[in-house]
C-alpha cells in the first residue's frame, strides 16, 4: 500500500492534465476536421489569416478549396479555414 501512496500524486497530476489539457485539444481537432469535411459550395468562410471569401470549388484529391474574394479566386488548403471565425460569420443575427 505504501508503494501506491508514493505514485498517487503523480497519477493524479496525469489525470488532471488529461481532462483539462489533452482531452479538450483532441475534441477541438475532431471538430475542426469535421468542419473542413462538411464544407460545401457557397459557404462563406474566413481563413486563419483573415481573408473573407465564398467557397467556389472543393478538390478532394489534394484537400483544397477555391475561394472567391473581391480580388479574384484563390486556392487554399482546407486546414487554412478558421472554424471559429467562419461559424461566427454564418451565425444568424439576433
């Protein structure tokens, strides 16, 4: 019983780190992957660099998309699209 008592604080630190740091990050990555997979033509999006545009075409071969902006059409990787900013942009106004 004494051996387990020595490792108990270390085990508790790992459990706390898992539930407050590792698990939320894994959930966030899963949500971002789902968001990029559900993109469709006509969606208004914002890239992580702040570029606003509308999805014109999706390429499944190299996992990219073409965005139409006021400056023209640009090709971006789907991972460059910000999930948080795009959902705020498409949220209905109250």
